[in-house]
C-alpha cells in the first residue's frame, strides 16, 4: 500500500529539474504549481507583506514538501529561513507543526 501511494505521488510530481531549482517541467498538477509556490515564499514582498498571504504560501510549500523527499530537501532551507523571520505567532505555530510532519515523513531530510 505504501509503494502504491509513493508511486502515485511520484506520478503527480513526475518532472525534470526546472526554474529556481524546483521541479517545474513535468506533467503533474503539483509540478505545475511548485515553482509558483517557491517563488512566492522566496519573494521579499511576500515575506514582508500580509500575514495571511505569507501563511498560505508557507502552508502550500510545506504540503508540497511532504509529497516528495527531494523537493523537501531542496526547499528546507527556505522554510527554516521563513520560520526564523516570521513575526506572526499563528504562522510560526503552523510551520512548527508542518516541520513535525516533515520530520515524521522524511526523518533523514529534516
């Protein structure tokens, strides 16, 4: 059952290396949105903008990271950077929960 789930997730993320080191050139729906989410999370205007947008972008990034180990490893530093500078308590708490999920899913990456 785990192998089937992994195969389905790999199919969603089937792609080659793309823009900003993210995985963008594939056919999967997740692969199409991953570069947008990474760009949003890394953009300085979003980092200093509204907390709702920051929280949504970081939540989307953490969910994408939970689907693929290599995507997780590539963008883990971005997640920790945003966590360190996050002024909103609710967003920080949500990121800590997401990091716990990632540590459970990919213990060697986190």
